[in-house]
């Protein structure tokens, strides 16, 4: 099913950095160009040469390099350099599968099926947002969404200036992303929010009520 997944807080993927993430069990590499534009990309985490994970690779300017034999891939995923044969004109058929990616509300959003239909509710989310933290929760996304009062699978729950999103990398495991709008209602400090997220995780994993913890944000 086509939908946008909130895979990471943006502070975890700075210019020149590479990160491996999972979406419904699929391996995805997230990388950001080391250029003034610093565009973000989301690709299948598999080199078309011998299948090496690209998330083990490196960024060179606006290209992603594979660690194994150094093949380099441009922004659209097409291979543009084979170091062992630098004179070879690389066929267009050699490319990595690229996914839709958006940066919004302090989060990286990935759509494995296309680039359309960004969550309609996203227009109501603040733009000037500080990413705080992602927390791994050893419970499924449905349970975590219920704990934070989030109904839409591709939505965010906002409590004052604090925004929460849930991602399920694999069944039974979830990531809670915490961000904070820079303007608007006063919010806890990032350090306090980080501790708050840990307490919420502990409550969800223990099966304890979360209403009191959530109430701290209201
Ligand atoms: S496996 Fe990636 S360049 Fe060979």
C-alpha cells in the first residue's frame, strides 16, 4: 500500500551522512548530499553490483559510493562511475531503486511506491521544528499509536508544541519520533523531552497506563 513513513528525525541525517532504516521489513538507505543543497535521498539499500548494503557506503558530494568496489551513484540512483573501469560509459540500466522522500516537521518521510499523496494533515503541521529524539519501543506501532492518541498511520500527534510520530520498521517493533516546534506554546527543553520519551517507552513496554505521562505535555 502506498503511504508515507516517518523513518527518522532529521537531526540523525546531516550533510554527508548515511543511515540504514527499515520500512515494513525492507532495507532502505537514507543519505544526504554533502553539497550546499544537501538534498536527502532514500534508496533501496542494495548495490546493483554485488548486493552490498549501500548504508555501509560513503557520500562524495552529490553521489553515494558503495564500500565494496566503489561504484558511485548520482542523485537519481543511476551509476555514473565504476572506478575499476573509469573510461567505461555506464549503461543507464545500472541504477539503484529510488523512493519518494520528503522533509517536513523535523522528520524524514519516505514513500516506497511513489511521490504523491503526502499526508493531507501535514499542511497543518508547523514547519519550523526542532528534531529531539527517536526512541526504539519493543512494542508494535498500533499499541504505541494508541498510547499517544494517534489515529492516522501516516500522521503526527501534536500536544502543544510537541509533535510525535510513529514508525514501524518491522512487525512488533516501533520507533517513536519526538520533535518540538520552535514557536508557539512553551515546551519542555529537549533534554526534558528526551527523558519524557524514555518514560513513555518504559510505560508502553511494561503495559502500564500512559495517560499521566501524556498529560505532562498538554
Ligand atoms: S557491490 Fe557495490 S560496488 Fe561492488
